[in-house]
């Protein structure tokens, strides 16, 4: 399986001009964790993924390879504008209470 998460974290880190050690200090984690994320050995928990998304100003979907969009607002706007072909509405569905 391709390590999209690790590749994206590494690219974003390098784009900010940070070493793994510097990023570890900022995120209050260990450099070894960042090494393992970038190498694909481990994926962080959901809370850490959210912290990374906020730090890099991207969506968690982007980090995880679920979207090519950097932020959630763009993908949400596309969905509401009818640009998302993956959303299908079944009008025959009845909901009971």
C-alpha cells in the first residue's frame, strides 16, 4: 500500500522549512514519531491527525489521501454545488420514527 499520508506530511514539513526535530518540538512529540509517520511504519491517532491538519492548514482528508483538496471548505463547496459524482440520493427511502 502506498504511503500517501507519510509523503504528504513530509512534503508539507519541508515546505515549511522544518526538520523532523523542529516539527517534533512544535507538535510536542518525539522526532521518532515523525520519522515513523513519514516512512509509513505508523499512522498517528485521530487527535494527532487533526493537530497535523491544523498545523499545516490542510484537511485531514488531504493528509490521509482521501482528497486532493488542501482544505475541507473547497470539497464541501464542491459537494453542495453538485460537483461530486459520488453522492447519490435515493428519493424512495422512507424514514420511520
